[in-house]
C-alpha cells in the first residue's frame, strides 16, 4: 500500500480487488489485472497473489482509480496504461465511461475471435530485424518518460 497515496481512490480500488479475490471467477469474460503494477517504479510481481480476475467494468475502473492514487512518474505510468486501454485521447480531455468500454470490448472480442481474427492461422510474421526496431523504439519511449521524472 506504500506505493499508493492514502486517499479515497485507494480505498475504493482495494475494495474492488478484495471483492474480486473473494468471489469465484465469473462465467463472463474477465481480464487478469496486476494489483501492484509490474512496471517501474512499482515492480509488482507476476504471481498468483498479485493477480486478480476482473470484469471489463472493474478493470476499467481500477485503471481509472490508479491514476488518482499516485503522483509523479507513477502517475505518468498509470496515465499511459489507461491510455493504452483506449480510454483517454491524446489531449487527455475525452474519457470513455465504463459502460461504453464494456460494450466496445465485448463487441470487439466477438468480432475478432477465432477465424474472424486477422491473425488466425498465421505464424509470427515479424522478422528479427523488425522485432529489434520495435524493442529499440519502446526502450527510447521509456527513457523519455524516466527523464521527465
């Protein structure tokens, strides 16, 4: 808990996590969520104790809360994670609510499942050179974020 500010958002976050940990895994589609994020400077582990199954709405809500539970570089990391979920526009002004997020995820999952997935039946099509270029660009982005700290 020392990773997070002691505020109402942290309390709400942990109530959602505790409720999810106590229940049986829902029959609906869920997503795994790291309770303590894996990224630097949190260094959460990829262990059973640090993972929980959340519904789409819970997952969206938890990532939204995480942005309000931290300061500094941690806040930048959580904004980045939330934006990667597709919730936040580049100028940070338009936020999709959890109901919209759930509908989008369910429809997208149905449309891109199995044979509808454009990568269905294809092997890894990236060359080693392409993989190295992608890796290098991601490292550069992380370095820029760390410098802004």
